[in-house]
């Protein structure tokens, strides 16, 4: 994915970002899912700064981003199922939760004191370039203030947490637009902790049936009851907006001053890519509420509905 900066400026931004991380600073970085606010995964002081910048509860674990499966096997103890998933979906939007490794590459604070660790290898070329330049795992939760919609553009990331970052990399608009899928491999059965761009069906084709989160939910980021929330209240699965409401449509819909169509052709991939940016745009109009059309609960629709229900505070 091309960023909006030229190669020379990107090289300079990468160099500044790697230095900032090494000095314990924070960096806004692009990924294929959403923009992240990054810190050295091994540095508890840097991780504490990150939690403070986001206003994030310290009981919410962070994802360690790595360049390769080889480094992931030092961060976490990966079994055969985990390795099959990594070989199939990495680099890409899949996070694996597994027992923590013994090398101390991800500090206790980043793991929220748990004996497990969340790890993934992103596919965005600038994210991989930053990881290579830095030389170790980076934790990079979404670059929004905690509970807010995740940023999928550089401008939104800067508006959310840019004042806390010592460096920032412009990678253009995020291709996928939803956070990674999270799977826990902590004994049978494997559990889907957070739906995302890698669908349940794709995962089950590799490792068999998945159970839902339940007992292991605390081991995943992004599982707060009210998360990804705009300022306006949400009404879900509606046919049409009421007076004063903005409307997130899906499929054919009449245009209007506060209508944002996630996908006129009812394409779930397009809807996922547009979701957070349209939610932000609708909220910026200060509507009475934001009405949202019904989204099918298949494939990527499972992930979109998960984000909608958390934004509406419907998930306990």
C-alpha cells in the first residue's frame, strides 16, 4: 500500500520513528488494519506512557507486532496449530494468543500481568520496515483514545494521539479498516476472542472448529463492554433513520445530508474498510443519534457487528 509521502521522506520518517522507539518514545504507525500507537514491547516505561496517552486500562493487554514467525516463536510458545495459522495468514491481520515465551521480549505491563501474550506479523510494508529498523517487537494498539473509534487515516490518528507521539509515519488509508482477528491457542478447543478480517470460516478451514471467547476474553485487546464508541448514541439494525439521525447504510439507500453508505453494493469487505472512517464522519455532524442498517452476520459481517455492539455498549 502506497503512502502519501515520497520514498525519501518515508525513509526519513522510518529512521526517526526507529530512533524514537529506541529512546522510549511513542510512534504513530500504519498497519493494514488500523493506525497504531507504537512503543518498545520490552520497555515498561514506554508501555506506561502508551497506556497514559490512550487513557487505556492497564488490565487490557497489548499485541506484540513482529517481523517473522521466527521472532514470534521467541515471544510466545507456539504449538502446531499456531504455527499452521501463522504460516497461512502471516503477514496479515491475525493475532495469536499463546503462552508467553522465556526471552522477556514483551514486558509484564504490555501483557497486563498475564502468563500469555498476543502476537502478530502485520502485512503493511511500512509497518514491517519499522519493525526491521527497530529490531524487536513493538506493541501498537490502535492510535485512538481508549474507547473511541479506531483511526484508519493518518489525519485521524494524528487528531487522536498525535500530541503524545514523538514520530509519525503516513501510510495512507488503511486497507482493511478493522482490527485483527484474535485467536487463543491455550489448549483445546481453540477460541475466537475477537472476530476480524480473517474470518471464522477461514480459520476453521486450517485448525478445525473454534469456540467463542468466554473464559479467555480478558486475554484479548478490545474486549471492553463499551469500545470503539462515538459521542452520539447508536441504534442498530434499523431500516431508516429518524429525524436528526445520521445513517450508516448498507446496500442500496437513498442519498441524504447525513447518509454514509458503507457499501452501496452490499460488499462486506468494502463496508469493513469504510466502517470506522464513516462512523467518525457521521459523529462529527453531532447528530441526535447514529442509526445503522442491518449488517449480515457472515464472514466479515461478524467482525463489523462485534464492533457495532461494543460501540453501542451492548456486550457484557
